[in-house]
């Protein structure tokens, strides 16, 4: 009888141990499955702002010089000397100036608000064109004629004033010959080509008119040639 009871107790202990081991096994299997599922999940694809990519691409071109206007002009300067209201002498100069004006668009001013992406079409708005630089080529400019009477005044700044007046005339002539409009058109072509080369197929470039103050209609002290 005692042997039978011992066998029953031994069987019950073995059964309990088997149940406990099975429970641990199932828990371990579930844990392994959770770990495998965690590592098997695909890594989310990072979202790229296409507009930011476009802005970076365009900004790399920085300041875009798209139109150049060159011109030769003649400026006359004179200064008289008076004594008691009567002219007693005069100094005159004729200056031939060669100058150049550059106009373009500053692409560094573009930000993501200037770019729209609709389906497969990129629409980008450019900043207004500006006069980037205007200068006199002193190597090609010269004093054509200089005349000083006996009592004519000596004015060391006469040539400098002539250069400034010539530069103003050249700048005004560039504006009258639509240098800013030309800069806008060429900038649009350049930016479109730049983005198409970067695999953007459908590109629309919207230009912005120049600010009224960029090209004054008239400049003080400047007369038409």
C-alpha cells in the first residue's frame, strides 16, 4: 500500500513538473516570437521634402548673372570762373566712357515657400531681378578733349564727376533697353534647365517683376545722350 501511494505521489510530481516546464516553454516561445516580430518589422522610409531638395539644388547656383549691357557714351563737363558776376575763364572737358551693367537674380533668396509640387509638376517662383553691378572700364575710357582758358578753374574732380554721370547714363540706358526683363527670361531658362538636369521632368518657372526702385525712370543730373 505504501509503495502504491509513493508511486502516485511520484507520478503527480512528474506531471506537475511537466506542466510547469511546458508553461515556461510556451512563455519563452512567445517571447522569442515577439522579438522576431520586432526585428522583422520594416524600417519606416524617411519622408523627404522634395521642396527642400529643389531649393538646395537651385541655391547652389547662388547669384545668377543672366544679362549684361555694354555701352559707350560721351559726357561733357565744364566749369566757369567768375569775377564780380562776370565770367573770366572756363574749363571744359569731353569724356568718352565705356561701361557695363550686369543684371540677374539672387537665387539664394529662394525658400520652400517659393516651391510647389503638384503631382509630377514642379512650380518655382524666382525672386525679382536686380542690377548686380555697374562699372566704368577705365582702361577703355578716356578724355577726348580738354580745354582750359587762361583764367579757367583747375578742378581735379572734373573727370570723376564725368565718370559718375557716364555711369548713370549707362545704367539708365540698360534699364530702358529692358535689361531686367532679359535677366528674368534668361534666369527662367537657366533654372528650368537646372531642375530638368536633376531629373525633374515637368518644371514651371514663374518670374517676379522688378521692384520699381530698381530702375529709376530718370536720374538727377543726367540728360539724354
